[in-house]
């Protein structure tokens, strides 16, 4: 005679349940925990530590890190990582290209809008300082003199707010202007003429930002020698007082002709020409 023995099936253990994580471990039936061999437990702990992501060097104990680490972002700089993965090119052309990009980045940062300057000097004088300092010229109402830098890079502009000084004309011709600097030419409520002739970087984005500023009295805008396209002209509806727009060739193709016709229909006082 054979004796039947009743036994109970133990719950299946998977890797997640052994390591004590995941949803599977939460669904295990409650009961007394099984006693594991100390060697197995040790191997499991080592395996868990090995599966963890490596600790950053700056967070390892007994390592030096700069005090500026307190101000660093938690996000890793993907651009820096990408640069480090590229092969090092020390050719003269590559070094020159890097240097030019670095200079452009610094200059663009230096042209950012400074609210304190406009609050102290007023919008007209603050804009005049910004333009003249970078090689442009300005003229105030009631004066025929154009203010610009001399041979010694000196110019005569007040260093404090002067009531009654109204900026009427601004010439940025040939300047190295960046998109960040466009915000400095804003809130010139009585500005009449504005010129960006031969500003190579000036494109549709620049024009969109300029037209979005408060220039209700602007009558003449010079965009000759810029990278403007017919698409950028569509934002000029924001300048209700505009009478003359200078571009290289307003009839260069059908798209330009249609855009010019649309603007002149919207503003009958506007003339879009290549020369006055």
C-alpha cells in the first residue's frame, strides 16, 4: 500500500521578488519570510549594488569639487557630452571657426536688454548709448547734429536722464547686431526714421521683433542690404505710421510683388521702393 502525502505548492519567486522591488513583490502572499543562506543573501546585495547606476564623480565621498557646484544645474549638459564625443580637430581653420563662434556668443550676450539702464537713462538716451557705442549714429529732435563715435571711440551723450531729449532718427548701418540686441530699440514713442542698411544678420526674425516694439511714430524704415524676405514684410502691419520702406528690389519675384501690393492696399500711405 502506498501512502498519499498532501503538500502545498510554494509561490513562484522571480528576480524582482527576490530583489525586493517591483510590483510583483507587492502581490506575494503574506507569510513568514523564508530563511536564505547568508552567502546567497550576500550575493543578492552585491548584485543589487552592481545594477545601480554609477555615482557621479563629484558626489563620491572624499573627492574634491568646486564650491560653484552649489549653483550647477542637475541636468547634464548634452551639448558638452556631444562635443566630447567628437574627434579633436586642431587645424587652424577649426580653431578660427571656434574662436569666431565664441566671440559671437559673447557679443550676443553683451547686447542683451538691461532694464536698469533704461530705467535710469530713459528709453531714448539708453537706446542712443546702445547704438552709438556699437558704431551706429543717432539724431535727437531739434538738432541737425548726428552723434557717433570719433576716431578715439569717444562720443558725447548724457550719462543721466535728461527730460526733453527725444530720439528721432537711428542709423544702425553696417553694425554687427544680434537678435538679442533688438529689444534695446523699443518704446521709442517719437522715433521717425530707423535704418538697418547692410546689417548682414538682420532677417525676418529681427523685423518681427522690431515691429512688435512700441514704435507708433515710425515713418521710414530702411532694410536694404539685409537678409529680409517677403515673408517678413507681413509683420509691418504693426507700424501704422510707416510711409516709406526701403528694400533692395520690391519686384524681384511674384511673391514679393503680391506682398508689396497687399501692404500698400492695407496702408495707402505706404511706399515700398528701392530708393527714395
